[in-house]
C-alpha cells in the first residue's frame, strides 16, 4: 500500500516571501500521479498542482511549483510571493494509474500561516 | 467546468436517527465517487469507493451496515449514516472521478454532521 508523509504540521511565511512544503511517499509503482490540494477555512478542497510521475519536468502553476524527485520519492511544493489568501491546510496526495479504485491517498497535511 | 455539490451542507440530528447525505456531479457523469471523513485538524480518510450500479467498496474498519452507500445514477451517490451516534459527528466529503481529465477528482464542499 502506498503511504504519503508530510513532516511539517505547521509552516509560517511572511507575505511576499517564498515557502516550501515537504512531502514524501512510498510506492512500488513506477507510474502514478501526485497532487497538492489546498483546503481553506471553507474546507472546500482545491487542486493546486498535479504531477505525472513519467514526466521529468517539474509542474508549475503561476506562483506554485513542485520539486519532484522520483528516485528519492519526494514531492515538495514551493509557493512564491506568498499571499494572505494562501493561508490554508495543504495536502499532498498520491494516486495510482491502475484502474483499481483510483483512490487518492493523502498525507497528514501542513497548515500554512501567512504573516502580513 | 466540473462541479460537485453536496446536500445538506450541515445537519444536526438526534442520536439513533439516520441521516442521508447526497453527492451530485452537476455537469459531468461520474462512474466512480468517493466518500471521505475528516476529523478536526486531520487529513481526509477514505471511507468507501462508490461505483455506479454496483456495491460500494469499503475501506478496512468502516462498517458497511452503518454507512450505507448508494450510487444509483451517474450523477448521484448517497451516504446514509444509520443509527447515528455522537462519535459519528464529523465532516464528510465526497469526490467524483472525471476520468477523462488527467485522473483528477473533483470535491464537493463537504457536509458537517453533528449528532446530539
């Protein structure tokens, strides 16, 4: 079974600065998907960024980018020019490409606080 | 777009009663939907995978007779908490699988259940 670990329960960043959230995972599969989701106080899950394991290039979405290290099974999220609206819980998630359920496995989450 | 709704957004019920939560994919068909439970300040825990026209697949430790799941159509899955007890109080989130879109799951806004 796959596991996802987020070692930082809480992180804090100054507005306009850069912060990196860590995520590691364990799997025996070679092809899979990795995601970062944001959960603001409203608790609506919002997809931040997605990475396909077969792609070597790191995914980027505006101020959000990932550092995907497949051999190390590491998938960190970098938020540049942090904004107050970035304050939320962030969850790293793994999804197999196999058809059996296609369930998401979530990490424990990191609470990001943004200081004005 | 890919919108998923949940109804109700919150519900309070007495111990011993049953509560039904609906999850709808509004603008796409979802052959697979997922039900998660989230305790305060914790991650999402998968309860079951709901497949249209067939029985749900429950995760280990989830009582299928207590959490009844029905996926009667391609746009609707329901979760019924039977004989609810205070320990069932939690935040319940559904997601729908839009398999044509890079294996992305789309999340509903969640339902807060409080059992008195």
